[in-house]
C-alpha cells in the first residue's frame, strides 16, 4: 500500500469521494438496509432528522482521510460552506486541491500543472453541499439504522447518472462521519472526517476558482 505522501488521487477518485461499499444492486443482499421504492413518499424519521440537522450546519472544517478503490490512502484538511462550497487541501508532493465554489468543481494538481473543471450540478457532491439536503423525489435509495451509525444512500439519476453518494452519521449527535460516492463504473472511494469544527467563517478566497487560469492552462495543453 502506498503511503499518504506517495499517493496522488486520480481524477475519478477525487470526483468520487466515496467508500468501499457495494453498489446499489448489492443492497438487496445487505442485511439491515431498508430499501425505498422511488414512489414511496414517506422518508424514515431518523433520516429526515439527520438531513435537517446537517442542512442547518452552514459551515465546518476539519481533517480527512481518503481511501481509494484499491486501498490507496491520503489525507489533508477540508473546509465546507453551504450552499455549494467545499475545499480539500491534500497532503503530499502532488499538492492536490479540490475546490467547489457553488457552481463548479476544479481539481488542481500543481505538480503536474493540470486544472480540470466540472459543473458542480453534475457531481454527487451537489447532494452533500445543497442548501437543504433534499430527500424527496425518490432520492433516498436506502437507509440503515444501527446503534452507532445511520447510513443514508442517495442518488439522482437525472443529474449524474448511476453515481451514488452514501452518507454515514452518528445517530445520537447527527454529525457526519464519512461519505461514499460510487461512480458509474462501481468504483468507490471513502472520505472519513475527524477533528471537525462546526461553524466559523473562512477567508473570501478559500473557495475561489481562477477560471481565467484554468482556461489558459487548458488552452496551452491542447
């Protein structure tokens, strides 16, 4: 296994931000998951309470550890501001940065001098960063309630196809512990967060994306 300083996440892994769980079809054989039909209007009370609490947290920061599909591991610090903004500063020589400014997500690799831009609305991160965590419209695919963890699996096929996000919360405090995004190929990556501080403000440039630099860099590399 590569060390944290050696591992540089691939673009797909960075966009994934998930954990090593089975895909949606496999939920049919995972004990304890309550599968929800798309037409089912009622959302489990525990899931709704967690969603409401998480939506009320307007900002947070802390540290993270990310595990790739093959067990690759890296980490760093993150900053989140609702709606739509997040920043990951990865440790290591690659100097990876992932920034969402409310409209777009950019993946920066200063070592390789690359900058990849994607619409935030087309990534599962949108469900995590929305102003309000929306559990309507059949977005909730499964809920699992345990003594020490409540797991909520969400997807929105009309927005980002077969990708799916799985969020895990403390059932007592409703605090987010980790999340998973499974991409369309079934590749999963885990992000676990710790030393989390809720609230607070960040410098204005924390979530800034330099669109001009992105355009110029990609024009030069074509």
